[in-house]
C-alpha cells in the first residue's frame, strides 16, 4: 500500500462541543461536519493539559506531561525529546508546519527555540499580535497588505488585529499557506506530513465583522452555571479575574458581554471551518484526497462562561480538556464512524506513525487508534485502559501559592485532585463528578458523605495512573 500523506489540522482552545457534528445546532461548521461524515469522530478525546504548551508537547512526543517535562507555558522543551515529525522525515516524508507551535517560551516577542523537529517548511507565527522578524504572518501581511499591520497596531493593537477583515486575518493566512504548500510547496516525489496550526478560537474574543454579524448573540445558549461555593476556592478567584488576576474575569462582564464573547467564539470557529473547506477543496483539486489522512483536533478547550469562568487554567471540566477529534482516511476508515472510547492526545502520534508504516517512537506512551476504526482487523487490537489523564502545573500566569491539578477520568467518573503541600494556605480540596448523572459537572461530590467510597477509590486510581505512566523506558539489563 502506498504510504499515505498526513494533513494534521489543529485549532487552539476549541471545546469539544464547538462543532455541529457533536450535536451543537447553534454553530455553523459544514466542512468539519463533512469531514466527520466521511471518516471517524471520536467523542471522548482528552488532551494531556488544560493549557497550550504542555499539551502540544504531549502531542509531538506521545508522552505525558510529567515525563516530557514541558510542565507549563513559558518552559522550553528538552532538546533531547523525540518528535514524531522527525521520525517521519527520517522515513522519507516531507514535513512542514504553518502557524503556532508552542514548544517553548514565546512571551513578549521571544522566538521559541527550535529543536530537531524534522520540518523542512517552517512558517512560524506564535500569535497574530507580537511583532518580530520571525512572525511569518506579519511578513505575509506586509507583502500582501502593506501598512495594514501598522494601522491596526496604532488603532487598537491586539483587538484590532483580531477583527481584521477576512482576507487579512490570521486564519486566512493559515489557509493560504496550506494551499500553497499542497499545490506548489511540497516535494512531490515524497509523501508529506503538513501540520496546520490555527490560532483561533483562542482569546481575545474577536472576529471579522461579517462572521460576527452572522451570529445573533442573544439567541445562543447561555453558559452552564454552577454553585462555586461547592467547588475549590480557586474557581471563585478565577471567576473574579482570569489568569491569576492578569485578564478579564467572568464576574467583570455583563450577561450581554458574555453572550457577545460566545458569538465571537462561534464566529472564529466558522471562519476556521471555511478555511478547512478551502484546504479540503485544494486536496481534491490536486488529486491528493484519496491518499491523505486528515486529522482535525484542538490543543484544549475554553470555559466560555461555563461555571462562571472564562479562558483556561487549572480547570479540568470537559469544556476545558475534551476536544474534537476527526480522522478521515478514504478506503481505510468507514464513513460515519463514531467511537466513544476514552482516547488521548498522546495517541495521535502513534496513529500517524503506524499509518505511515514508521516504527514507534522509543519512548511513546500513546496507542495506535486504528483498531477502533477497523474493528481489530489487520492483526492489531485496542488497548482499552478505560482512563485518561490530564495535568496542570501552575501554568500560564502562576498563582501564589501555586495551583496544581490532576484529572483522571475512568469510565463515567471524573476526579480532579487539587494538590498542594500542607504548608500552603490553600486547603486541600478536589472535585468528583458522576458524568453519567451530571454531564455538565455541576454537582461536586468531593465532600458528599455518600460518595466517600467512590472518592477514595478514585484517589487511589490517580496514584495508580501516575505510577503506571512514569518514565520507565530505559532498558533493564539484569536483576542488579
């Protein structure tokens, strides 16, 4: 069989339910819905962290956060880590990337250092905002729309850039660069792996005016509410001010402003959907669609007003750590496949490598998803652990005292342990949810006497999972 091409498309901060195919009747995503109908949709895909860089490092290495060591935004990945794109390049693939990468600190214009990533094409732009000669989006703007960037920065800075017209928008640039690669930029004598990293629907919450106008904010469902007094105290703090006090909090917004944020968020997703449609059309026009695996996913979610919070951080609600995962591979994945098993972001690299006929990464911890769409045919079976793990270690703007959370979902139960040495002023607390009875995670059973046995069992599961996922890849040569 000819080795497939791989088109890996990731958004930034897209909730699992910001997708029509996931049952959201209020958002318009016809191209992503088409992608889901033509392949497989995984309904329970969890990322390894609720923030960008740790989760993206897990994607690229197929390793849990406590092993790859990129434990927070602002931390550089260990140059010794092995990335799946390097393995593909070594196996004869032509690899490229456009957009965000975020395996290193990129605050205030810092250019994240590259390690041995395997990319021949590297059109990097951490975000649409900070000017630097390494920001390829800004270079593209200057080439095609001279003066627009200066005018936007002078007019309103980041907010003005978020609201640039569609033809000048970061998401349009992503689409243009991807189409250029597919049509003229790839090495046509090789199979390719192209990583397409959109920045939207990341905050700030802005979108081109025509996309925003297509949504009536007040007709969109209001956020899920919770009694924050029943949840760890850090959530009340996060409701007042996001990002440890460095960004706008839910409590500072009016109801109308929250609905406007939701409308902008949906508009950003629809803009991405249109660009995905253009990319899929280019695949068709180039005669590549039948030989290309297309993956669509996101690095983590967004609170979007649910539980009286915005953005991300220590939160481990499904809206924060469960993401879309669509995989299309004509002739290999039956159309309309829907799988409900618990899967993780660390599973994506092993799936890509196995599909390409490339040996696994020596230290990978994920699993090949193929048995889930071929029902065990081809000699492989699915290793169903029945649990997923996500970790947050005082990332983004750090809290004082530090906040560390670990989430394990097992079956329909979810536990979130809020860690902290006893000497800190934060009391030890946590969350326990029965997702079968409480899918929106409104009822915290952590302190419920009737759930004490389940809580103890799940706390032990957390310990077992952390031990089971320790770094033990080095060969043991003998008993001593």
